[in-house]
C-alpha cells in the first residue's frame, strides 16, 4: 500500500471515529450534567409584572454525549416561571416540557428564565419556587431550583388626578406612564407610602402635590426595578430609573416633607412662576443620584430646609433667578457614573430671570472638584445672594457683603482634597454613600443658633452648637 493510500485510510478512520464520538450518547448513570448554578434567584418581583431575564449554563463534561429525554418544570404551568431551553419555551401557554435535548460531549446549552406571577393575596412578599428537572436518558434526574419573592401591588397606568386624591396604604403602587395632577387638584401621598415608577413614569404637577412623610415613615419615590445590575449594585442605586417630578407654571403651594426621591433622570423641576406665591416648600427630603440635575428652579419661590441634595450628573441644585432659601442643607457632588459631573450649586440671573434672593445658611456645599459653586449674571440683572455659616468648596473670596462666617475648604490641604472628610462613607466604586457627619468635619458646631432648625432631617435634636448640613453629628455608641 502506498503512502497516499495509507493517508487516505487514516483520514477515513479518524473521520469515522469522529462521527462515532459525536453521535455517541451514554445511558450510564455515572455521566451527569454540570450547571453554572444550582439555584436561580429572581429577587423580589411584583405580581403580574414580568421580571427581568436571568440565565444559566448547562455543561456536558462527562466524556460522552448526554441526551435529556425530558426537561420540564416540576409544577407545570402553575408558578408563572417561563423558561427557554435551547430555543424551546416552557411555561404558561407554551407547555411546560420538552423532549430529546442533546448535549454533546464538551458542549453546553444556555437556559433563560423569566417570571410573571399571579397575585398571592398577601400584604407581604411571598416566596414562590419551582424546579427545572432534567431527566437524562439513563433515568437520572438533575434539578435547578427557580425561586423569587412576589409582592402584590396596585398597578396604575397614565393616572390623571382631576380632583383631590390621596395615595396611601401599605401595598406598593407601581406607576406606568405619568401621574398628571390637573390645575385645581391636590394629590397627597401619605406617610410610609412607597411609589415605584417604571422608566417612563413620573409626576407632572399642574395643580398641587403634598407628601406627608414623617421622620419614622418617609414617603419614598423610586424606580420599579427591584433586581440587580451587578451582584453588588441594585438597579435602585442606578440613576435614570424614572422621570422625576415636574412642577409646571400653574403649580403653587407644593409641600414635600420627609420624602426620599432617588435614582431619577431629573429629580425636581420647578417652572417659572410669580414670586409672591410659594412654589415649593421642601423639608427633610433627599434628592439623590440623578442622571440630570437634582433640583432645577426657574424664577420661582422655593424654600429647602434639612434637605440632602447629592450625586447628580447636572448640578445638585440649579437656580436661575427667583427667591430661594437653603437652610441646613447638604449639597454634595460625588456622582459616580460620569467624571464630567456638574457643580453642587449653580446660581445665575439674567434680565428675564432676576435673582431677587438666594440665602444659603447653615449648609454644606462640597464635592470632588476644587470648585463646586458656580455663580453667573448678565449685565444689569438683579443678583442678590448671601452665604452664612456655611461650608463652601470654592476659592476663598474677600467679600463681606455676600459671605459671612463661611468655612472655605482649602483644596491645597491634602486631608480636604475631595471634600470626603465630612461624611461617614463615600465609596464611588460600589456606589455606597452615607452623608452623616464625622466628628472631624468642619461643619460641626458652625451653624447659627438663632436660625438653626431644632431637629435635623431624621428628627434628632440639635444642640446649643448646631452643625451645618441636614444631619446633626452624633457620637457613636458601642454596645
């Protein structure tokens, strides 16, 4: 036999062996599948609302091909789980099982899992689970557990409030689209109420909004995603989850008290209005982690007391004209998702939007940048402002008309180079923040007793030497 024939014979033998290996499927009970996880957890999801998708891998590392005679949801169509196994859907109307799924040696398939649960009839989240069962041709059964906590909610779409209405109750409310409060109507949100907005959701206020939170039971306005972007990062801590609140020109006498507003596109927008009426009174409120500005005010009358205004891509507080009071507020600009973040405080005036008054007292204005305070005016525009007993991270000015008892942050001082020194936790990597004061903060003890608010944002009494910002420093106690 010549060399050419030998090579041809060897090639044919290798081809046959290869075909034999590829087409070989074992029935040995010792050959098993391997899974990237044994449990798929969906976190907490709202009943009747589709969850985000999760996935896992199924590997065949057994040394031979494995055929699954059956892959099924153990509880059939009863739980609301939907599964895509190698292109075949299981669950609900699609049927709950598939047959003869082949996974060749050293190959894998990917499985996708979603959930839309029915109402559970309980006030608290309830655990729901099922098993995805892989029955091998050998008769061996292998399982991956699917579980979640489901929570009944009131689901509302494109709500129009044309007469006085109250949103209350322990059950969460999920909003698709906007809540529109018509002129002449008042929407009240009761203490302890949490409203979850879908990403197209928000509040359009032409009438009046009143949130009635307390120190013990804040009103919470947030996005509706309860899952995680990464293991360490819930979507609730990611900016841009919902649209925010817009007070239109016709809206006056709004009150936001003890309210937590976070992870919006733009937190609050106040349109231009007459200065002889109060546009908005904000007390004891958080506006945090916005993909736009935190609070934007256009020539209107607004007061903010005991408020935390933090971490925004635009300015934390953005003022164009008007009559604005900031007392015992913490403005801190440590937005983590874009280094091109705006200032902590921006205030400006022009001929159409004179700044009749900006009074910032007993407050902290700080952040990462060397200068987080930006003021500008056009020629001849009224531009009246004053900072009193406030920490400012901006170059020091020899100006006793506009600045009184101001603590200027020395950006050349390495201990103060980012403004982080004031606060308990600034972790930009994991997006964890705690804006309570540390004892070393220069804000401790500098507020004016004559204008200090008796309680801080959390209802803690202020002492005879009150601190600037919305939180009074408290000595840590150990047990």
